[in-house]
C-alpha cells in the first residue's frame, strides 16, 4: 500500500459527522456528556464487542447495539474510587459478554 503524502494533497474538506450514520460517535459524545461511569462502560463494552467481531462471533453493526445495551444496563452513578472504576469495567465487560451471547 502506498503511503499517504499529505504534502501532495492540495485540499482537505471536513464536515460535521452525521450521528445517524455514525451512532457510535453519538454514544461516545453522550457518555462524555453524562460522565460518571458512562465512559468506562462504553470503553469496556466496545473492547469486548470489537473482540467478538474480530473473532467473527458478531457482525460489525452489532458492536453498536452491544455497547448501547451495556450503557442502558447500568444506572447513572459516579465513581468513588479507582477500585470502583475497575469494578465497573469488569461488570461492563461481563454484561457485554451476556449481550453478545444473546445475539448468537
């Protein structure tokens, strides 16, 4: 594959992303806005869902639904310690596995 040479590109155009075409971007923004454990849950669920996709256990479009289901599975709360964040990460990963098994 040929390397991209940005010096040869005369112009780059950027547009605002369409949240309907990119639902994962919408979820990431919402998780950051919500705060608390939401970004932790999103990241953990996404890592498990992407691994399942790479292992061909789910389809590409299922990644978003797994993450969305995991975000909905936990009530909004704030972490009170680093251990709490690690615990929520583990719980979100376990929930993602449950969601993935339900898709199979």
